[in-house]
């Protein structure tokens, strides 16, 4: 995807964290990702996510990838 193109993926990390009563800092520690990188993901500024990171987030939040990421045209 060229840099000037905008993606249409919405990240529902805030909702999932609130539903689980978990903080971003706690999730970062459990997943082994920096809070800065999770914040970038949470704010929709991430350009990519590793499957291993996505899998770890889903494991810790007890969710499916579709609960976390949705296409929002």
C-alpha cells in the first residue's frame, strides 16, 4: 500500500480493554510489546501487526481477531 493511501481498519482495543477491566500497560506487559506500540495500534496509526502479536493480544483478551479489527470504509 503506498504511503499516501489511507486504510479503513478500525481498532477496538479500547472497548476490549474496558470490557475486561484491563489497562493498556497491563496488556503490554502480558503480551511483551511496548506500551508505545500498543498505543499506536489502539489509535489506528499502526501500518502493520505481526500475527504473533495479534495472537498474543487475542489470547490475553480472550477474543478473536475480528473482535479487535474491523473494516470501516
